C-alpha cells in the first residue's frame, strides 16, 4: 500500500540521460537530499546533473512521516558528553536552521505544501529523568526546549520534552516544486563510479564533483559504509476518526510510538526493527504484536490504534527504510580521503527531513570551497566514540551470522537466496512479503527483484514457494 503522500501528487516525468555528457557536478539520487543539494549547487553557480534510477521521490522521501525537527530522540545530552558543547551546538543549530531554511524557501517560492510550525515532543510513560536531562541539554545549546507533563495523547505520561517552533509538511508537494529548479534524468541507473566518471545504463557523466545522495552508498570500497551502517524498517498506519494532536510526538520507551497529524488523519508509527531480523529472539523480539505473532507490525499498530482511538479507521499503511550509523549521527561530507571529488549524504536515521537540508547546505559549501564550521560533527571521518565501537561489534556479529547462514540449507524446502551484495542469507519478512538482508539491509520482492540497496542487482537464484 502507498503512503498518504502519494495520493494527491503527480510529479512531472523526466527523460532518461540522452547519452554521454560533462557537467561540473553529478548528483546521484533524486530524493530530498539530492534535489536540495542540486538546487543549492545551482544557486552557487555550479551546474549539477541529477541522475535517478527510478522516478523523482520514489525512494525513501515518499515513505517518511515528514516531521521537520531538531528533536532527534534523546541525543543532546550524549552529544555534549561525546563531542563537547561546541560540536553539539553545531549539530543543534544546523538542524534548527534547516527548519528555517525550508520555511524561507517555501515562502519565497510560494510552494503549497501544507507547511505548519508546531511543537515536537518526546514522551515517556515510565520515567521523567531522561526527558528532564534532555530538555536541559537542548536548552544549553540554544534550542527552545522545556520539560513538562502536559500532553495531548490519549494516555498519561511521566513527562515530555517539548521543542518549540518545529514543523511538518507534505514532502512530495515540496519536492515536486523544487525538482522544477534542477536538471534531472530519470530511469537512469548508475552502474559504476570511477574517479570523475559516473557510468549509467544510458551513458556516462563526467563531472568535477560527484555526490552520492542515493540513501545507502552502493560503492563498498573506499568508504566502507557497509561496515559502518545498518538499515532499519519502521511502519506507519494513517487513521481517520482518531485524535489530531497539534504537536508531533515520539515515545522513548521500548514500545513507544510516533504520532503526527496530517490533514484529517493521524499518522501512527512504530514497530522499528533491524532490516532482515524478523524472528522471535532477534532484535525485533520486543516488538511483537499483542497477538504474539512474529512480524505483524501492522497488526501491532492496528491493535494500539483500536485501543487508543476506538472507532478509528485505517486509510493507508506503509513502511520506511532508514540507514543507521554507528553513533547515530549522519555521514555528510567527503566520501573518502582517497576520492577527494566524491561527497556523500547518508545515515539520516529517522530524521531525513532536516538532515536532507543540512546535507545540501554542507555539501554545497564544501564543493564551493567555502568554510563550514558545522561540517565537522557530520563528517564521515569524525572521531570514533565508545557508542560507535559497541554498535560496530553488534553490526559485525550480524554480518558474520548472515554470511555463515548462507552455507546452510533453507527451511521448509524453500530455496532461500543469498544477497548479491556480499552473500548473506536473506530472511523472509512476512509483513511486506519481501526477502530482507540482515547484514546491510538490501531487500527483494518475492520473485527476487531488487527493492532497496546497497545491492545493485536482483537475486540470481529463483525463489520457489
Ligand atoms: Fe550486504 Fe546483503 S546488503 S550482504
């Protein structure tokens, strides 16, 4: 089923790349990050060419809940401890500025995209202390934050951390208008990137600067992003006749949910789990439905919806796939010191709206040779924290397990395919009827056709049911 954003939007189709060409910059990926980066490059006098394998906005931009906020779960206390106040402030202010920049662009260009300023909240039903600390940490960095107990949700809470002047909007209405500003080639799949050459199935683009804004970088070496990120899936149901809170909410407890009003609907989200880990005892074990089904995250959300808003109706459901970095901060900047003209924007976690804007501003500054003090905290080469080391060990364990399993026969006489990315055994995802890779998150439909990278090809082996 498609997201609510897809219902009332038509984005103008573009031609495929007509053949070989040269351009000052090539941007791979026509989602929010790619198109915004291309827009600001053009403003800076650097002509970009955007290459999109499918259609504009056909990747993760259409699956977001489109919360535009600097409130990225519990982050500021940890950021201050791990990187110091100055770097933490750069992170906070870059994200706050991103909201303001969206508002400026929307107003300047008269884009009708349902932009609304609203507060954003973290809530907990079990404890207030972490929320108080987060509010204090955010305040100390210049964010208008406070702790309280007032809440519009239909249950009592131990506390909330409130950020003022955050926002929500319709991401595809915005994207459709911004896409009119830049040169985009659709149905143009990038096959290989070598030095300054981007080789596609339609021709080659030779560019001084190359930006990877295609969600998960598909190049393994250099950069080694596959070793530094995993992917997570999360689920959303759109409800009619449910509450319509003015604020946006995210629970910090293990079974916490996301709430966000969208016109007459409420978007209720949750059930997040590592892509490819669907079994009891896996990372998603705590997120089973009330009925105890393995998987069935939509079932869990429906049960919660009925319990919280009796009489509500589901009008849409969809899921999102997010790239998660080792320390929870995105990777924005130079791709690798071995490729000085390559740039990357990835690992946005659940915070793609503000991070897309932050990426566009930072990458444009770096490519234009301008100073950008806030770039350091987002740099893919930033220092390695204890948190990152712990995640690296977990990530490594999943990869070893996934690689080891490909040597075993599949259960139920089913031929379970191996992932064409690096060979891990795929897992069946019953919620979405897809084969998902627990190593780095590639996904394939029941026939083995590629849905999400970093894999670049379909599964070679036919799946038999
Ligand atoms: Fe890397 Fe499957 S995504 S092995």
